């Protein structure tokens, strides 16, 4: 399973799931090209990008790790990953670390009920942030 060391700092990291099936033969350059063309994002911002194949038995995660790209891949020997629902025509779906952990653990996503939690919105975070003097 994906190590806790990789998932633990993901609180502020944005995670994007590619809405289409990806060719798992793609490596650094091929996945980086998808991030640039389909997501329209710069991979060096530290965001994580998740790709599933057509059979849903393989997953790849790619992210910038301070000084270079890192890829993590998993192939299931039995069973499949469940692709989260994607809005029609969307290129990607934004996830959080909990969603990713559920996806990797094989939890049935439609049966999960998320309880209400407090969260600062972006405007509140700016208002609370200390001002440099």
C-alpha cells in the first residue's frame, strides 16, 4: 500500500484524478504531457496527479518531489479500483487525501458517507494569515 509517509503531507496538496483512462505504458514524459495538455497545470507546483487504466486494475500517481518527478504505481492481482464519478466532459476530478486513501484501499465509494466538518474557506484563510511587518 502507499506509504503513510507519502500520504501524510497531503493535507495542503491538491490531488487530481484524470477522468479518462490512461495508457499505463506512459512514464514520466508521457504522464507529464497529459498534465500539461489535459489538466493545463504545471506539475512543479507540488500537486499530485492520479491515472487509472481502462480495466481499472492499475493506478499511477505522479508528483513533483522537490527536485524531480516521482511515480508510484500499483497493479491489482484481483479486483479493480473504483473510478470516482466525474462530471460529463470534465478532464479531471479534484480529490483529497482521504478520497485517495479510500480509492487505494478498495472501499466502495458510493457507500461512504462523509460527515460534516468545519473547514476554512480561502477568504477566511487570508484574513487569519499573519501579516508581514
